[in-house]
């Protein structure tokens, strides 16, 4: 899950939790919104941990000689 999908889940969950006042029998929309926000937050944290770690180590291993013209 990328950053975009995580932010999308957070936004949809917040809309369902705070902005929708509909009621469906057998389904609580507020709980669905909270679950989506939790999944989005976990996905965002995992994405930042995984991709943040790769970017710091990749730059130190590559060395290149200068081009002389």
C-alpha cells in the first residue's frame, strides 16, 4: 500500500465517520469509517518505515568517477 492509498483510506474513513448521517440496518457507518482510518494510518506508517529506510542506504553505496572532457 502506498502513500496515496493510505491517505485515500484516511479521507474516506473520516468522511464516513464525521460527515455521513445515514443509517443502514446491520451496519454501523461510523465503525466502518474508524476501521478505514486505522487501516490508512497503519499503511502510512508502514510505507514511511519501508521506503524511508531504502532511501538512506542507497546513496552511500554508489560511487562514480568524474567525466573529463
